C-alpha cells in the first residue's frame, strides 16, 4: 500500500514553488485547512514560518517585511475566521499598495451544500479590498497559480493578492508536471519623447515649480534626488512619500496636507506648477479642496492614470520617466530664484512654543530623533498624533526607513509591522512609535517578539486618551466623548511576557531610559507618560 506521506501533493509543490520564488519568511497561524502546508513547511530549510498570535497581525507583519525589504510579503492562514481576521490587514495593504500574497485555506470544495464548518465566501469578502483573488480548482496547476499571484502582487500598482486553497486539492496528489512557468515581469523602456516635450514646456514656463513626492515612487529615490539637484526645485511629500527624498536636504520642506507642516503647505499655496510623482491626491493631502488646482497647473506622473486633476497626465513608471528627463537635462532651466525665495520662507516661519507642565510628545519625538540619528533606524508608527509628529520631527534620509499606515489609518499596525521590518532588516535598529490606544490593539504580539527574540524598541506615547479623536471632537463638537482610557500598567504587561520595560515621566528620565532600551539585547518597552491634552 502506498504511503500517503510519500505522495507528491499540491501542498508540497506549493512550498517548493514559494522557495523557488525566493520566499524566506511566512507569517501565519495554522488550522485544519492548511495543515498539509504546515507539514511541508516543517521540511523546508529555506523558509521560516513565524507564528503570530492573531491573523490580522500576520498581515501587518508581512506588510512591514515588504515595506522594509521591497520584496513581496507572504501570509498563511486557515479557513473561516482564520481568513476573516485578515481583512483589516489586507485592506490596509491595498490602500498603501503593499505587495502581499495571502495564502488562504478553504474547506473542501467538493460539496458546499448546507452548513459547512468554517466556510465563508473568501472571494466575495476579499474582492473589494485586494488587487486580485485566485481560487485553486482541481484542474489548475498550483505552481502556476502561485507564480501568477506573485507577479500580480509585485507589478504595476502593487498590492495584496489572495490565493484561495481548498483543503482537498492541497491534500490531493499533484499531477500537473508540464505547465509553463510564468516569465518574470520586465519594465520595458517606453519612449516618452512626446510627454517629455509637453513637460519641458510647462516646467520652463513656470516661475515657482514644486515637486510633490508620493509613495508610488519609492523605487526612484536616486533618480529623483539627481533630478532635483540638477533643477534646484523645492520638494514636498505626502505621508507615504516621506524618506524618498532626504529630509535633511535644504530643498525639502516637509509633508503637505491636513497634518502637514507650514513651510510645505505655504510653498504649495505659492507654487504655479506642481509636479506630482507617484501620488494619488488623497483628501488628506489636498485637504478636500475642490480648488486644489485653481492657482496652479499640475503634472501627474504615475504608473496608473489619476483623476482629471492634472493639466498633464503622464502614465509611466516614475523611475523610467525621470531617467529620460535626466538623459535630456539640458532642456530644463534651473530654478535658482524660486529656490532662494523658498529658503527665506523657511526662515520666516517661527514654530509655536507649547507651554505645559507635562512632558510633550513633540519634545519626546524630537529628542528620540536626535538620540537615534546615528543608528539610522527603521521607524514604524501606529496611527494618531504620534504618527503625525514622527513625520514632522524625524529626519528620514533614505527610503524604506519610515513605515506607517497611510491610506487606511489602521490602529494596531505598528507592533506587528515592526516585527516584519526587523526580520527584513535585522541589521537595523527598529523603533515602533505607538500610542496607548494603538498599542492595545495588537499587544498580544509581544509573545511573538519574545518567542523569536525580536529586539524592536517600543516607544509608547501614553496620554490616556485617543488623542487624535479627542482633538477632533473638541474642534468640531465642543465635547470629549468616550476617548479617555483607563490603561493597564504597561511595564507589568512587559514583565508578564518576560520583556524589558521602563517608564518615563520627566525630561530628565527620557535619555537614560532610551539608552537602557536601545542597549537591551531584546524587545524593550519605553512607556512615556505625556500631556493628555496636547494638540498637533
């Protein structure tokens, strides 16, 4: 009688295919529908599985891994609640164009009549918040499906792809030996001479051009820096574009938008030509302003066509288009006069002095930025006031150093994403800057940190409020409802997980606490008690 464990199953081919695609890390949570895959992973030398404590965290960890490394993150979950728990993470990755492949186990597909344990319509649930779904059928070649999924996730506008894997097919014998492999995606060098001529005419006619950097040009950092150097055009960014152009360069003015900084927003008001690179013009950047283009012309260079906000829409990979601009750099006129005006603008803006008897988060983050400058850390934030202040006070001079939830604004993103970022870049110091509200959304991942000895440094900005929500309530409703939080003692929670923690209440305690946390070999929590009513 044939030993079933020796049969080449679809599950074994799946794991082999993942290995051939260069997958070295999977974030997941096992269950009955995917035990055949876990059985094969136990034999795989090249892939390490990281057991998280909640499936949402698996997706966020894969996002952190993908955002820090530039590779495609991989998630493995079981059927029913195993998959439904991933939806927030998938929607977050979709909003921020993060390449992921989510391997979702499903119940056996032979007969789904009547009530079936852990059966949900994965395609229907995932359809609105992922780039594409693939459902494995008996006649399909699983190796080919997986290759197609990775290609889809990592090309064009990147994003999460869900692969639905019925249990019976995973456990069946694999018989599709002769299917063709999917060729690797290649970016063809398109000729942009027509678009380049239009762009050149607009730029040279402009007196006050401004470059806006979005997250869609993260792979074009070097080209953009060279282009800016040639033309001396000031630069601003969206939240997702932070770090693509060096923050410490004199031509960088900061983040625009609803929570942007004054120099950046003032330059945006004054510019007569906005060159938008890889940005989607979200409402947080445009401040829901219907007259956003009223006093300026807009050129949008993006891999997908934007809405009718632009004078000139150039559908192109930003890297490819800027390369052609650099090849023709003699066509452009440098903008020295406007650059000097912007320098004066920056000098004339005086920051408001905040008066308080309590420790201010702005002071904490400015100090943290300066103290960790030498390390060039990867900084992962959650969502809230601390997120916006990190964007303002930290200097990010390289891409993939600032990882945050931009499009969806997901509290609980930070800790698991920091885990993924560390596993992608273990040579880097990784900081998770979070709020007391966000931290409690996924604090169970402290167990993942402890199990895998992940030395992330968790900085909790503890104001005992949902600070951003409180600030909006006070501004728009003149009240403060259901946002005050009775928090646990985070240092005792750390103790329960056998992790290092220290509490900070005064300025004098801050630097010694940071020093202890960074020197500590493992995970460390710095619980910083800050002003409950500080606004940004």
